[in-house]
C-alpha cells in the first residue's frame, strides 16, 4: 500500500477488502438469483448489486490519491523553501 501511516494503512486496506467482497458477493448472489428468469435481467441486476461496493472502492482510491498528493506537495514545499533560503 502507498500510505505511510500504519493504522490508516490497515483501516484503508481492510475497507478496500470489504468493498471488493461486497462487489463480488452482491454481483454473484444477485446474478444467480435472477439467472432463472432471463440472462439479461440477471446481468443488469448483478451490476446494480455491485454498485455500492464499486462506489466504496472509488471513494477509498480517491482518498489514497489525495493523501499521496498531499505528501508530494509537502516534499515539494520543503524543497522550494530550502532552495529559496540557500
């Protein structure tokens, strides 16, 4: 994982795992439930059931990306301050 903070690293990894499990379980169980009706309806239902987990994954990845951006900006700020003071 890309985060430096250990407790935050653990929590984000755990939540990513929960989100992926939600995607797979929701999609598979819904698909198998509605497969007997029509294949097309089963696919659409599986996609709809996977959406909450996918939204969770996107939100966590957005959080990770913002944390990385903040760390990079802090590094750049230190380098700029160092170069201006020298």
